[in-house]
């Protein structure tokens, strides 16, 4: 098994391997703390792609690869990044399309209230049941 040194090449080949064999592709992540080495391995039992990283900078790229693979596994389209300019010609939707008059209190239907249960309200300080122990 040969390690691929270029991250862009590794990411491209991993995504191509997953798209070619989505049901057989496995993704393995191993971190060796004694060496400070992160090893990524993607295989489909025929082809094995490995990448070894010792730099902390690789974590952002690693997160991007994880997100990309998870989107492909969940069959989701990647969401576009929100733009800071409002070039959209569509008006923003209203928060609520139902008019609400807050000047008068709302009427409560008394028939809709559930009748009290025989045990009373929960946590009302009623008596607890005694546990009856069996005599031997």
C-alpha cells in the first residue's frame, strides 16, 4: 500500500472511488498519538488509497473531505455558501402571514380543558403509596 502525498490528488481519487463503488467503499481514520500521525485509508477491497499527515493544517482539509463524503453517502447536494450581497430580486418572505390582534386577550374554550384525573395534579404533594413487602 502506497501513500498518496498530494492532498488534492488523494481527495479526487477518494471521491472517484466512492462514486464508482458506493456500497463496497470503506473509510478508515487512524491517529497515532505517539508519532502525531493521522492516517486516512479508503478501500473497496480491490483498490486502497492511503494518506499520511503530520501537520495540524491538514485538519481543515480533512473536515472538507469528511463533509464531501458524508454528503455523497446521504445523497445530498452541497449547499452553496450564502452571499453577503442581496442581489436577489425576490422579496424576503414574511415572518407570519396570519394577522394577530394583540390588543385583546384571547378567549379560551372551557370545554377544551381536560378534566382533572383521580390522582390529582402531578407533583401536588399527595400521599405516596406504601410498598408492601412480601413476608417469607
